[in-house]
C-alpha cells in the first residue's frame, strides 16, 4: 500500500474502532445463544431437577437419592446408548427388554444353577447377547425385513425363551461379585470415613482430564484455523461443569462412594462417544441415517453397518439384563418389561430424529436421566404409577413435537 | 364457433429465477392428434401442467380457452370435470389394487348405502378395457401386468371420466415396440370416436405416424406449428435445436493422453424385470485429459449405464468388461469402483448425492474416510482443513464448512458433490447432469471445474440432456438410444442435427 493511501486506511481503521466492542459482545451473545440451543436438552434436565428438588423439599438432591438415581436407571441408560445408534441409522429395536430378560435368565442358569464362576457367567451372557444381535441383524441387514418387524418378533421370541430358560421359576442368590454389577460401590479403600476420599480423587482426576481434553481440542481447532468460542465463555462453561461434577462427587462420597454401575456407564459413554463422534464407523452410521442411497453411492457397506449395529445392541441389551438381574439378585420372568419403551423415549427426548441421521450419545444419556428424574421425583411425591406413565408419555410427545417444529422452522427456508 | 377445441393464448409461466414459458400459444383442432415436440426442458411438460391445472389459475398469465369458453382451473379435478385428462410419464396407478379399482379410483361406482357396487365396477371396467383393446380380467392387480398394459389402463381410466381432450406425456418412452404400436393405433382409433389427443414426444417416426399437426417448443417459446403434410424430420430437428450457441462455455484446449478407462460390451437389465435390456452392449473409452459426452434422450439408459458401471448400483444381470490403463478391473461394489479410480456424481443430488442433514465438511469427507482416518478414528481437523480448501477453490458460498448442505443453493450443493468426488482422487469422473437445476453463473463455474479436471489429466464423462452443453464442453460425444451406443462424433463433426439423428435412431427391426 502506498503512502498516499494511508490516510484512508487510518480513517477506516478509526471508524471501525467503535465496532469491535459491539462485535465482541454480539459474538459473545450469539455463541451463548447457539450453545443454549445446542444444550437445550441439558437445560431441560436442569429444569426438571430444579422443579423436583423444590417440590420435594430437597429430597431429590439428597446424597442417597442421587446415588439411587444412577443405580436405578443404569440399565435404561445402557440401553439408550445402543438405541440411539440404532435410531440414528434409521431403525428401531423393540426387543431389548425381552433380550435383557432372556440374557438375565441365562446368566441365572450359568451363575446359580450351573455354579460357573461369576466372570465366566458374565462373558457367556454377553456372548448370548451378541448371538441374539446377529440373529436380528441378519434378518434386518441381509434379508431386508424392516427392523420394526424383526424386533417385534424378537420381543415375543426372547420373552418366550426367557420363560423357557427359567422354567416358570425365579432364579436367585447370585454370587456377591456378580451382584456388585447392580448394587456394588467402590469405596472404603482408605477405611470407613464420612467422606469417601476415592470418590473425590476420581472426580478430581475426571475434572482435570476434562479440562485438559477441552483445552487441547480448542487449541487444535484454532491451529487449523477454525472458529473457536470466546475464551470467557469457554472458561465459564468449564467452571460450571466442574461445579456440577464436584457437587455430584460430594453427594456420592458422603453416601456410599462410586456405584459400580456408574463406572460401567462412564466407560461406555466414553467409548461410544468416541465411536459416534470420531470413528469411521460412527460417520457411516450418521451417513446411512441421513441418506442411505448417498451413503451406498459413497462406497459405504450399509448392510454390514446395520448388522454390526444390531450385534452391538444385543450386547448392550445383555449388559442391561445383567445389571438389572444383579440389582434384584433375581432372574425373573417379568424382568425388562417396558425397557424398550424407556430406552426409545430416552433417545427421542435426547434429540434423535424419527427419520434418522440425527442424535447423540450424550443426548440419549440426558434424555434417560430426564426420564429417571421424572420417575424418581414423582415417586417421592407419592404419585401413582398410572400418573407417572401418563406424564412420561406426555413428555415424550412434547419432546418430539418440539423437534419436528424446529425442523419445520429451519427447513421452511 | 371455431373448430378448435383448445386455444392457449400467450401463456407465460415463471418459476423463481426462470421463465419456463414465455408467451406460448397453442391451438388444437377438434378431433385431431396434435403432437408437441421439444428438447428436454423446453417447457412441454410445464405447458401441459398449466393446461391440466397442476399449476392453478393465477400462477401463470394468459388465457386458456376450452370449447369456446375461458377456463380457470384451480386443480386437476377442475380440468378433469371439463374432460381434459393428462396421463403422465410416470404412471399414477396403485400397484396392489386391481385394474377395475384403479380405473374408478376416486370415482367409485357406488350402490346402496354408498357402498361400492363391485359387480358394476368390474362390469364397467370390462367395457372400458374392451374399448382400449386390453384383454385382461378387471380384477387382475396392476403389478401383475406390464408397463404397456398399464398405459392402456390409464387410458381406460381417462375414458371413464368422459375425456374430450387426452394428453399423453411421452407415452411410449417405457414401452417396447409392440406395445408402442398398439398404443399409437389406439390413439388413432380414439380419434375416430371424436376424442382429441395431445401427444408429447420426441420420437419423430411416431409423430409422423399419428399426428395431424405438430407444434415445436424451444426454450419456453412456440417456434412453429406445422401441418402433417409439411412435416419433415429435418424441419422439426432444426426447430428443436435452432438456438444460438453463445459464449456460455469457458475455453478449453484439450491435451489428450493415453487411454484411461475402457468399457466393453456393457449390458444391464432392469432390476425388477430382468427380461428388459436397459443398457445394451455399450462400449466406450475415455483418455487422459479428455472430456467425453454421452448424449441421449430421457429413458435412453444414460444414468442406468453409469450407475450399473459404478459398483453395480443399478440393474440386474450385468455383464461386460472394464479396463483401467489397459488392465481389467472389477467394479462390483461401489468401494471397489472407487478404489479402481472411478467416481460418479449423481444427477439427483438430493436423493443420491448428499446427506442434507450433515455439514459441508462431512459430506466432502464421506467417500474418502480411509484417507482421513487412522486406527478407525477420523481426523476432524484435517477434514476441516481439506473441506475449507475446497470451499475456497470451488467457491462454495457458505459462511464456513460447518454449514448444513441442506441450506445451500443447488449450485453450491453441486460443488460440494464435486468436491467430494475430486477429493476421492479418481482417474475418471462420471458426471451425470452436472448442471441440472443450477443457474447460469454457477453453470459456468462448473464447466470451468470440469476443464480444470481434464487439464490435470483426469478423464471426464459428462452425461447431459442439454445438447448445447455437451457441444460446448466436450472433446468427443457418444450418442445413446434405447440403451445402445448409436454412434460417436468428435467435437468437430458434432452438431445438434447430427447428434439428434443418432439419439433418435431406433433399433433395426
């Protein structure tokens, strides 16, 4: 630029000097709003928690109740992880409750009737879940029967087989290690203290790992020239999350420590979060759900992906069945009744789209937690099961209606 | 009282950004067969949709005079009430219902208590079937009869509505010769009974057989109306294509190298009806740096050829050989085809090309995740960088590559599709209607991208129904008709007339 032109540039620079402040604020605001939009489901959970902690006079947030919330809903959350993946790919699975019951019954035979070691019983049960998934995946992916039909049949088939395995009786008294899956706690390794140190240490490690991970992601994005959110908002978010984890950990530590179910869940969320966000397989699932033809014409093996999704669902349904059986210390014929509906609700409340292609693991978990808090809160209030059902149904309907409304608004361009 | 049953006066119809019809006039004499000719996209179907009320009164300007009375149709039922019935190219029959049920769909033959009188339904249907010369039981389901017979059912349905003016949109496009002949005879037979017909077609021999008058439409305008005695093939072709070739195409200096892709004796059959040959013994080749066109009318088997070649994505009983650099390759699955250096960008972006729910970045990466990942994990940041590079170089108009492709314009969507396939680093790109539904400015950009690909030594196959486009960008053009290659012309010898002649060449019989 030549000297003669410099006054002009100075002028524009000065004129622009007023705007950066405004721009900073507006961009701040727009980030806040877009994050609120993205995290709407998180806010919904927060609202439900606040509402019930007020109307239950704080019983909801008592340490014991928080711990119970996790343990009571663990199996639904495990199912929700597999279910949301199935729904993203454009399918549905109605059989998971029956499969959980069937596998729970099998595990009873292995661990109690046959007296096999607890770990062998668990591995064999998960294997049966995988076989069930292969069976259903075969019909859906390779024969081309809609998942609705195959898993509706599976719902009947595996409920029936569960009864066959149980022989019209309950199987109970599982080994202690097996029971830990459903109601064990990791605590007291440093002796019996009021506040379990291990829980606090684990929470601290989790917070540090989260912060380090977030900062690294942010830096990498910036390095590749991607837009990142303002530093203030970034820090504020981390502080909020740290407070939430801290509160949660304090509650667990002052009760019995970390539930084993929570550890299982945390590992699953981490692994499946990576699979759906970052792996090639996850991309394929979203691509298939978003546009199956385009995915096929991009060289994606859609049948194989469908098949693997149902195998995965089978294994997770088996795990849910194990956790449920361990919690009750009983394999019974009624186990898993209605699980499929809670898992499907969790996925849809968590933002999955009915047509497929949209949804997240995190959303499904939060959706599951919303259902859990509703169950728990209404129970504390002494509301009957009939009202609980009706309210949950209404929440599901409103959540999906909101999703449809949103889509119509943005698609009506 | 005139002898014209229909007069369409100064019809103008605009879509956002496009003038589809401009001041079109059409007079159809009572008791005649009137043919309408024109290239794909000339405006024939739009004109018929205006006439039949698909585009209601008020969405176009100009007057429709039917039986000496100005009519204003609000929907297709209005026009049917007056006796105008249109039979679309894609038949509108319900496959699981019977012939009789289809004929009287939404016009049910009712008896006592408003219930359907099945005896009457089937009896009336049988009478209508006799009129169209179809020997089938009225209770036979539609899916059990062939396309030719289904076409006759549509006509029977039209007759049941007391049709006065029958419009047939490319009625023989999906028919074999025997069925076509029968259909054309039927049109003449109906004419004797006083039913006027408009037939949209670009098969010149069948026009000569049935039409009393021919109107040619081009670029949304009426070119001329010719009486039967004056109809010649040359005159119609000249009318159809006689537009000026402006400078709508970037300069292209071919630098042609060795042969890349050669396809020999490629044959594919219809996926549902394996007796129908859709791609018939096609042999073509493409050299490095060469832009090769495939010209063909609607239904000639262009897309069918490309998709069957690309991972057997279309058809059944596929046979033939494919060579890349003179070495035989297999393309039985899409990933095999991609691995062997072939890319195919579909004519239907929305249904076959893009995941509209996803962002630009993920759409571009989708066909090349192998390159973007290690240990099964995708490198998001690398993908962002790559996608951003294409956003700049292809001039994709979007705030960033995290924008959802569903929100982009047609031209920008097409650029995303092209980016995706260019990033898969193929040797040969097959581009199926690369500029369909795109405005003129974006078209120019797409042509420039095609030229750049050729300059890099890629082979490009362009499938297009717009002849000027093929003539403007290609080095060599194959003509496809009824699934067969009927000839190839180097660009120096190619012109609309010579191409149309090849494109309408029918199987020797």
